[in-house]
């Protein structure tokens, strides 16, 4: 396997590569949690608050995690402070953002299901119904 190099790009440079643009600031309203695997049916559903919280805490990294890329040298001796900060941030996200679980056997079915859900539910209708706090 070849050597992996880190390349620093600005959001504008990345957007330009995809012939897109950067929105300076936008409210995050929806998080999609894809689950690709051996599922018998393709399904889109609003995520339960506790499931979303648990998933985000489990998946988030802090500088104390062994797999954290420490090229900024941000490791800190206070793991308790980092855990508290992570819990507060994930709680705020779960309070303000709707999570959507999409289960499918493969990526094509997943994208198709999400498109159908988006058209049938519509983001304007789905988000107010799903607000939990």
C-alpha cells in the first residue's frame, strides 16, 4: 500500500473541485445515519432520541481516543472534561437536529430509499413532526 499524505484544503478549494460553492453559515436540520448491510427490507425512519445520542457519543472522537489523529497535538490530560464537553455537544445536536436512519442492503437501495422519503415526506413536513424536545 502506498504512503498516505495529508493534504490541507480550504472548504472553498474542495467546493471548487466539485463545481459547487460554500454556504458561509447554515442551520443543521437533519443528520442521516446510513446502515448498509444484510437488511431484509429497505427502510427510512426518524431516529429515536436515545438511539441517536448513543450512536453519536459512540462514534465521536476526542483527543484521548487512541485512533484520534494527533497531528495538531491536542491531547489533554483531562479526559473527564473532554467527556463532559462531548456529552454537552451531542445533547445539543440531538435537541436541535433530526436524525434519520436509512437501512438498506446496498448503497444504491439506500440512496433510492432516501430520495423517495425526501419526496414523499418533504423536509418541511418531516422535521417539525420529528422534533422531540
